[in-house]
C-alpha cells in the first residue's frame, strides 16, 4: 500500500484561497504524506522495488542452508556448524564489500559479488545433493558469504537523494526498517515451505535466483546511484568512538532477536502449538512494522542519542512481561507489543550512523553495524538454546531479557559519545 501511494505524483497546492472563495476548514494532513513526498524523487520507486526482490532472499539463506543440510545429511550439528562458518566469513567480508562499494560504486561491486555468491550457492547445492565430503560444505559456505548488502545500498541512495533534508532521511530510514521486517517475516516462511514441500535444495536455489535478479535490477538503476569516492576518508570506521557504541549496542540487540526467536519456538511448543510458531513470531515483526510506519510519519523529537537510549530501554522493559506468559493467548499480544520497540531503536541507530560516518564511508559504516547485528543474532540463538535446554522453556525469555539489559547498559554508558554526533559531509 505504501508503494502504491508513493507512486502517485505530488502536486503542490496553492498556499492561499482562490479569489472570491471563502476560506474552508484546514485540511487534515495525511499520515502517508511523508512517504508520498519521499517517493516523489525520480527513480526512488524503481530502486526500492528492485532492492526488495534482492533483499527478501537474505532472510532465507540461513534457514534454507540449515534445512537442506539437516534433511539430506541427517545432521543438525553439521547444519549448524556450516551455517556458523558462513556467518563468520560474512562478518569479515561484509564490511570489506561496503568499503569497496564506497570506493568503486554500487554496481561495480554488487554485480561481481552476487555472481560469486551464486557460484558458491550452486556448489553448495551440488555438494549436498551428490554426497560430497563435509569439508566441501564449509568451503562452499565461505565462498557464498560475500552477499552484497542491498539494504545498506538503498539507505545510501536515500541519504544521497535527501542529503539536505533531515526529515526525509528520517522517513526513509523508517521505511527501510519496515522493509527489513517484512523480509524477515516472509523470507524464513517461504524458505521453510520450499525446503519441506518441494525439495530440500529448493530454498537455497530460489534464494540465489532472487538475489541475482534483484541485484542486477538494482544495479541497473544508475541515475540514483551515489557517486563513488575514489579517495576514501582517512582512518578506520571502527575507530569512530560513537560508532563503536552503536556496534556493541547492535550486537546486544541482535542477541535479543536471536534468543527471542528460540525462546518463542520453545514456549509455543510447550503449549502444544508448535505449528503456530511461525505465525506467533510474525506478530513480533508486525508490531515493529506498525511502530516503524508511525515513527517515520512523525517528526523526530529530542536528540538522536536520547531516542536510541529510550528505544533500547523500551525494548528491555517490553521483554520482561514475556516471562509471565503461560499460554498462547497471553504470549501473542505480548510479543506484538515487544516488537514495537524494535523499529524505532533500529531507525535511530542508523540515523546516528549517518551522522557519525562521512558520506565517503557510509556503506562501510552501515554494513559494519549490520554485520554486528547478524553476529548478535547468531550468538543470541545459541544462548537462547542453552537457556531452554538447561532452564526449561518457561525460562527461555531470560536470555533476551539479559541481552536487552546489556544493550541498554551500553547505550546509556555511551550516550555522551553519541550525543556529540553531528552531520558529517
């Protein structure tokens, strides 16, 4: 619906009444007006739709790999190890790709990167299907881990389009977070259906095709591509004090997401409704979507550092009631409410990244913090599994509650460094 409204042309109205006409009541501002204004920029809708095709499979990759290896090789231990190896390589390759994008341009880096990814994914499918030795799966996982971050590149395009418009960039960051939530709702479900009803290899194969198609379409949108910076800014991104605060906060926040997913699956299973796990998890993402749309339509208030601390605090508080849930009827609405703190926190975090990192290093900065989020999700999933195994499903939400408290502690301790963030050229 947002994209449909955004495609309508924006025609400015005359500020005053027509001659001889009586002034009417003031027109009420549409809540979608900021989004219509956002997509009025030529080419904005085109690169957004192309990027969505390529961003959806990003949330399919982990589930598809685990299900494929576990089904064909009958070993969840091997599946988890292969997936962890891919995450480890992504943690290194992601920021490096972001740095190359800043220096050479999005199309020149994204297209070769996605071709390498498709080659590695194809090799993975063949090795699993043909019964190749286990070590080959780790090699394929490493070879297919250099996935171009279309989410970071779309945010960089918004930043370039609205370089001098803070309100539009706020709305753009909000919209991008909603797109992320939609992808994380639909992607794993699609992967599970493909792997369980078609073939075990169908999930990863489909993800590779979608990622290749979306990346090529996105790269073809050259008129909105930010110009590269052949002479990148000096220094390392990780040496930026404020960015380190955001990175560690995102690490802990990712641990909240990963452990909450495991805790929710375990809790729903203990209630006897394992089949409803996907739908219940989608409620958390739905809450984040609603909050993100509202947050993007409203003008930001206060400082960005204050909003981040407030968002992380709200996340920490919203997780606590989950410890009291003892039925599906009470868990579902509590997850929806808990999810509402996610989008404002992530949106504000990315706003701070824009302020801390020069435009010449923006892709590298955004990819770095998202890599931290990814590592946090994997770590949180492991911590959530340990908690469920040792303390039982009723105590599973202790893991996300602890991670949320850690995220708040980091954000609060680093609020001074974040408060010093200003727009950088």
